[in-house]
């Protein structure tokens, strides 16, 4: 009986040692995976910072204005605005314009000049 108990305890110790080794191995593997993901995250954050700075640099108005003028773009003229709900007639010529003036919330609307291409 004592021999069986000793054999059972030896077997339990071996199983526990194997389980402990397995847990240790899995833990190290997971730690390596987490470290790799943290490095990838840091690299992605650095890339986002760099790309944001590049976008800010490239979107400067003093850089874009000459390029826009090269392709024929010009600033918006005051004649390109219309009132919301209005037609192509000048403001003040219709009932809708009068209603907008009474309401007090008339908004400008972009209008293309007749002589320019759209």
C-alpha cells in the first residue's frame, strides 16, 4: 500500500512538473507575442505622427495657392453667391426672397458665372 502511494505521488509530481513546464513555455510565447505587438503599435504611432506632419506641411496655403493658380483656379468672386431658395434672378425680385428677408435667415449660395466653364 505504501508503495502504491509513493508511486502515485511520484506520478503526480511528474504530471505537475510537466504542467508547470507547459505553462512556463506558453507564458514566454505569449510575452514574446505581446512585445512584438507593442513594437508594431509604437511603429504605427510613429508613422501616424510622421504622416500627420507631412500632411500639414503639404497643405500649407502658401504652397497650394501657386499650384491652384497653375491649373486655373481663382478665389471665389462675390457674384458667385445666391440666396438659398432663390432663383438665378438678382436678390429681391421674388416672393421667396421677400420671405427669406422676413425670416431673417437668408444664406448665400454658390453660383457659377455665366462665362466660366463648370
